[in-house]
């Protein structure tokens, strides 16, 4: 759960039609990424390229008026969040609900090894209900991660910008959920390490605008300013 919590009225982010933006940040690469291994919940640190991505992200996000930074407790997410927080002068709030999908026995395997397993076809067809062997389902990820976002919306005033540093599968599950897309389509949402996806909430916490997926570049500020 979150280590720091400020409770405010649920009506805050719905006030006066103001748009509260949530930036879903995917940390940069690790050595396991480059080796083709699935990280899952393995607590693997960013490599040199990943640290460069974090510094670059911090520069892109400067000046966007971010009011809160939430992070998965895994070190690759925390290091990214701390790099951003140090640049912006914001304390990090850890939230275990933002941790990566538990891949169970698939953790540390390559994608080719996973695709060759007997369980993969069933998981791919219905990831909402079929769990990774020894892991968790997308339904569990959706419930915990969307609850974390809902709390962030409650805890911040209308019109706020909130940075959420989490993981590829969590972001893809959230994007599919808020787009109203079938869970089995999650794998068609391509995200690159070090990218940002943006949700904009107004009066309905269940139907935000999806402003960007997998965005990379300093023009992020222009995208948000255009809203």
C-alpha cells in the first residue's frame, strides 16, 4: 500500500470540469531487457541506458506542474521516480498496488520460452481470468492498479498532474481497461522503456481520455498544453 497518504474529498477532481492528468511512466531498460528476459517482479536495477532514460524523462517532465509522484516499489521504478522527484523537488510515494504483474514461473524466461509453454495460448486468449503459471491474472492487476489511480485522483485537487511510475504490463492493462478494449488486446499496445502514456480525467473516473500511449520526446509538454 502507499507509504504516504493525504485524503481529500472524492469530488476534488470532478470540480468545475477541470482535467486531472495521470502520466503513466514506464522505466528505462535493464540488462534483463537487453538479454530478452521477462522481469516480472525480479528486482533488477536500471542499467546505464536506463539511468540515462530516467534523466531524460525528468527533463521532459520539468515544467508540467506535477503535484505528486507515485511509484511501484521495485528498484527500477523507484530509481526512475527518484530521478524525476529530485529534479522536481517532490517526495516519492510508494504504492505496492503498482508493482509489475506476477509472472510466476515465467519470470526470468525469454519470450520464446514462454510462447513454447503449454499455458501460453490460454493465457493469451483470456489473460483477465487465466493466470501466468504460479502468478496472477490481469483481473488482479486491473483491480489493484485502477484502485491506486482512483486513490490518486481523490488525493489530488482538480486539474492536478500526477506522475505514476509503474511497469509495462500494468500500463497496458490500465490502457486496455480505460479504452474499454478486451483484455486479450493488451499485447497490441506497444510500449518502449522510458515512455509516457497519458490519461485525462474529468467528471468520470472510469472513462478518461487517453491522450497518448508510449510517448517519447520533449514535445510532451506541447501535447498537454494543447488540452
